[in-house]
C-alpha cells in the first residue's frame, strides 16, 4: 500500500449500511468509476456493503484491492451511534422495540467498517472517514464546473447534521454551519411520504409528482403546527406529531388527527386529501429551500451554488432556486443522495486530506455525464443472446440511431442499453426506455403496460441541448434531469376546470403538443442531451427529429416498479421479455418482441419485487 502518496493515488470511496450503498474509484482526482450496489444485487436501494460495486470499480481501473492508496468511508459511524444512543435515552423506554431491532446491525457491521471491508474484499489497510455532510458537500463542489461557489447540503440525517452550508474555492472546502437532528427538512418530507402511503427513502419523488394534482390547503397548518421555520430556512420540528425518534413509524395519531384521518395504506386509492397534502408539503419544502439558498447567498456573497443531499433530488425545488433565488448558476450532484457520498468522500481525500489542487474548465463539470458504470461490448452482448436463444439483428454503428428513431417514430416503445451505466437515480440514455412524446397514449402505455407503476406519474423529456429553448422555458443545460422547466406557452393547450374532475380523467386531457412529457401544471423534468457527452443518444434524438420534426423523446428508467435500473444485457433482456416493450436495443443488437422465443418463468416474477 502506498501510504504517503500525494500524486498517483488511487482512492476508493464507500457508502453503505443506510440506503443506496455505492462505491467510487478516483485516481489523481479523476473519477474513474462509480456504481450503486443495487444494480448488481437487483435489490432496490440495497444498503448492504457494496462488494459488487467495489469489484466493478477495481476491474474498471485494472487494479487489485492491494493497489489502493486509500479507502474512505462517507460517514463517521461512532458519531451516528452516539446520536442513536442519545435519541433512545431521550425517549426511553418508549423506543425499546426499535432499539432491539437496530442494535444487531450496529454492533455487527456499522461500527466495524474496517473489519467488514477486510472480510468482503481482503483489504487490510487503514480506513479514512469523512463526515456525512462533508462527503455530500465534496460531491457537490469538487466535480462542479465552478472555481468558487457556495455549497448547500440537505438530507434526512447524517451523524447529527441534517443540513449544512459553506463554500468551496479551488481545493479548499469550508463548511460554516449545520442544522442538527431531529430538526430536518428531509425527515419532514419523508414523514409525509409515509403518511401518503409511499415508501420512505424511495417514494419521495412520487410525492413530488403527485403535488400538481392538489391544492396546498394544508400549507399554513404545516407551518403553524408541525414546524417553526426561520427566515434563514432553518426549522424546528414539533416532535409531538412525529414517531420517528423511538417508534417504528414516521408519524403518530396526533399527526393523523391534524390531517383528518389515518395514513393512506399503500396501494389503496389516492384521494384528493393525499393530493392536497402532497401539494402542501411540496410548497413548504420549496419555501424552506429558497430561504436556505437566500441565506447562504447572503452569508457567502457568492453567485454560484452547489447542491447535494437527498433533498437536492427535489427537482421542482431546484427549479425554484434557479428561477427565484439569488444565484446566477447552480450545479447539483447527479447522485445527490447517499450513493454520491462515496464519490464525495473519495474526492475529499484527494483534495482536502492530500492537498491536491483542483483544475476547473469553465462551463464543463468533471462528472462525465455521470456515465461511470459498467459497459458491455457487442461481443459480450451477442454471446449472452446466443446462450438464451434470442433472435436479434446486428446493425452497423452508423445505422443504429436511424433504426432506433424509426421504431420510436412508429409508436414503438424501445428499451435502450448503450455505453456506460449511469451513476445516480436517473436514467440518462444509457439504461433507458424511450418513447414518442407526441402520442396521446404513450404515458398510459408506459406506466401501466411496461413500468407497472402508478398512472399519475409523469415522464421526463430528453431534448437536444441546442434546441431545448424551442420547447421549454429554459436558458441553460440540464444534463442530469435535476431541474424542472415549463413547456413553452405557445405549445400548451387550454385545460378544463379542475373542479370535480377525477385524477384519471385529468390525465387523459392533452396538455401540449408533447403530452407524454407535460405534467399537469405544464412542467417537465428536463434532460438536455449534448453531442459531446453522449453522442449515441444525441444521434437517436437527432434522427427522431429528422423524421418527425420533434427533437424530444420520452425517457424513463429501464426497469419496472420495484426493480433497480438494469445493468447487464441479462437484466435488460429479462425486463424486455417480462413487459410489453416492443423493441430492445443493446449496442448494435436490435431485438423485436414478436421474433423472440416464448418467455416462461416458474413463478410470478412480480412476487420477487418489493413495491416501492
């Protein structure tokens, strides 16, 4: 092990044991590889030690575990354990059941990171640690295109911190202040995620997607009863309404009484109450985030902002910062949740611990489009297809985009696996399901026959970066699908009165000339596609435009509900055969559903997946 390396150092960052475990490999400050463990184990949000992700990172770099200069963990477990202990002591004996459930994992794994690392990988060197929000802040600032910027991190909770802010300049990163547990904007949002019948740490984006169907009639009740929000965006929760300190639920009976009844049971009908609650907590969250951003701007005097932490995945709030906040530019870590902590921890060692300078290129970040995961050659894909007897056509590189675009233009739904897999929760054209945004039925077909998910959920558009302003109210790139922009006014269609119209009926009303990607409030979660960063996907959209005049595609993640995004050709073929997808493209291999041999499984595959 090279213990004193300052240059030539290879650093492995690891995040795990809470949710979205991941590994990341950095060499000389360059991010070589990063992946979430769930993509390999096929268990969504897998929190376990990321042994598969570590092995992939080492293979990508062509090194062994003994070649690593440093290994860093994204959290300080003993500080987190201190919080757990203090919390249980505060509420004892009420939290006994929760305590008994949590302790085996803490005593067996979470407090013994080096021991687990050695057992899983054979690594025998020392392990470095960053604090949780330090890792988030580093993941936001160091890959950003900014030489100097303010930094804001917001999530559920790290060790003690639930939010932090500071600034970065060159290789230096300084955190100025923190907000501490149990006062947490992330936990507040998760409490409402639970109350509206969605899964915590998974369904928060569903709550965000449901918000436009409702009216924020509970906003003042939330602000007056559940929290005390200050002008700087910091908040104090009224814990008499919550159960997460020592219980097994997020909210209690008093919370239910405040919102007119018990929590919605998962998979039951979504009523107007849940829609209004979603709209209300979304409005509160946007207000808090905007106040935080304005405070950070006042305190740092900087005009650029970097964001990370799970709350930074709330693209509606991000869009508000951009439109209404004081910052001229913002950059958001694509893997803003805990997975990105692995990347931030590794970069923190390179710049903060080893003191290496940072090089920035104006207007260009160092995230590489977040295409940091595994890739598969045409030969490897063909070998797999031969083993399962699949029927496929091989196309030439120069023809592939045209073949894919032709199928989409004919109304087909296409699974697309090309190049390195994305790092982070969004599919960005490497592991995507693609469709025609102009068709009235695309949203319904993709939701109910392919994704098997809730019908209200909107789809995101991918648009050629150079033509985004023809369709969306956006004047800057959004390569990571983390900003919301409105569809241009001239493309919108008038809507009937919302009064009394059921949600499913409202879904059927055409809202623009790209209805499949236009949400109820005319917003869209935008991905702009650059020809330099992802040329193959840019080529597909360009060919689609050449045929149809429309430089926009529907882009949703290549998976079904409850399943992680596909990683390998095997994952992709299985998902293709299980659903009503029409076409599968894996690099230069094109598969048509009607040509495939019968697909048989011994049991109902839906029972394998835990619905999120």
